[in-house]
């Protein structure tokens, strides 16, 4: 190993010295690599950040929870039109049937939403999300009350006028005071505040704390129409039970709706994995389109490296002749120039990674755009930049290695 390391030390030193001695030429040579690697890292950081964001904030339906909905995930307009005609709204009776007949589910709850207006103390909050929920929804969601309590079965049985509110509503309508026990007006009806939810934050710049939870029986009494469709939340006994519990829910719903074996489901089942897969397909298409841009930068950077190295071979022709006359083999000359191009391109890749990482940190700190730079992307970027340098440096290195030593010694410096 020592002779090999010694063999590489000189080319690496020559490459670094060349970069220092010819700053402008080195900058132009590395510019294409820096831009391509920076673009690659930024795209990967954005895609990885969005995927993590979706997994943590959007696709987080609760602990081992999936939803039975009117519609599944639909990405085709024609299929959406057909599903609108075929799929019936999920009713209260559908929820009761699934709750009473499911043997595998740990919990089966229901919720329904709409937008409404909330008022208190002369202040108004528009477009609040009004949730009607069963009591066990509180056991499924990852967010719970920070103060007070959740909706209970007793609240639903009596269709009580009680509410758990989000932190935004608490801050805007009850500033500086404890809202527990105070009266909140929701679409013209008075509710007693019994709880305040833990702050959730924002999703893609939109607050998630502008909400009101009320008993689902109260919600259905005032808001339900013939087109109202519930969301049935099913919590499994654990991650390993997800598939079997979904199959059971599908079987029960098909039996309740008297579907024949060849009939399509007229309802949808959604879990967090399905949402993540959907977003990954979307971001995958974005990544594929950006590969072309990165490839163009890489080719440009590679061509520049090749031309600069060809000029370097011309400048150092006499040096090559002297080295060959002193006993240097063809492989020694080839290794020397390939090592130089590899060092230069790797350095360009490292600069590109550093710039992209710094930019990603700035974007993540000052905007709502999620950014995450995985270590695998850094390694891939450095490997790709080095490979590009070696590939495009192969022709100049081969040209240098094939020089006739006598002709090379005649070259004027």
C-alpha cells in the first residue's frame, strides 16, 4: 500500500498546485462540475425534504390508522367522473356497521368536516375547520389537548354544545385569558370551550391550528345533508395488522353495499403509505425532469475539463518526455493525468456540495420550503463528479501516455 500511496501523492500535489497557480482557468474548469453537483444536491434536498414533510405532517393519519372514505386516491379525471357517479357517501349507518362488525380493529371512529366562522369577545376568525368527531378519535390522533379535555361519549349522547379549539383560535379570540369554560360562537351557535389543542404548526405555509372539534352528533344535527360523507377512522392493533385489517374493512363494506365479486369498490381506503407513495411518484417525475438539466451541466463540465487537460498536456509535453526518458512507464503517465483530473473534479464536487448544503440550510431556515440533504446524496454527488472527471480526462491522459519521448523532448517550452 505504501508504494501505491507514494505513487499517488505526487499527482495529487501537482493537481492542487495547478489549481493554485492557474486560478481563473481552474475556476472555469470546475464551474460546470460545481453547478451540476449543486443542482443535483438541491433537487435531492427538496425532494427528500418534501417526502419527509409529507410523511410526518400530511400523511400522518395517526398511530396505525387508515381511513375509509367515499373516494380513494384518484389521479385520472375520467376515473374521477366515474367514481363520482359510482361511489356513495359514507353514512352514519356505515360507520356503525363497520364499528360493530370489525373483529380485527382496535378502534373504529368517525369524523366529518366543514368550514365555519368562530366568534368570541367581539373578534371573528374566518374559515375555521369545524370537525365533528366521535370520542375515540382523540385516542387515534397524534395531537391531543394541551389543556382541558377532548370530546367524550357523553357529549355525543347528549349532543352537547361543547368544543375543543385549536391554539390559533385560543390566541385570537381569547388573548391573555384561559379559554376553558368560556363561550365560543360557532356559526351562530354557542359552545362551551372544554379544551385547547396542542399547537400543530403549519403545513406548506397554512396553519393547522385554526380548528374546532365538536361532538359528531351535534355536527350532524346542524350541518348534515344528503351529500354529507363521513370519514371512518380505523386504528389497527399494530403495524403488522394494517393489511389484514384493511382487507377486513374492505370485505365488510362490500358486503354492506351488496357488491358482486366483479364489481368495483364504491368506496376508498386510504393509509399514510398511499399518500407517501403518491407524493413520491410526483416528486419522482420532478427528479426525472431535473436529471436532464444536471446531465447537461455534467457534460459541459466534462468537456471543459477535457479541453483544459488537453492544453495541460501540450504545456507539459517536454516534462512528459523527460519522465519517460527517466523510465516512467505508459501506465505512470496515464495514472498521473487521471489522478489530476479526478482530484480536480472531486474538489469541484465538494465545492458544489458545500454551496448546495449552505443554500438548503438558508432556505429551510427562512422559508416554509422543506429541505433535507441525505448523506447518500452527498456520496453519490462526489462519486459522480469524480467519475465525470476521470471519464473526460481519459482522452487527454491517454494522449499524454502515448507521446513519443524523443519527440516530446524536442518540444520547445
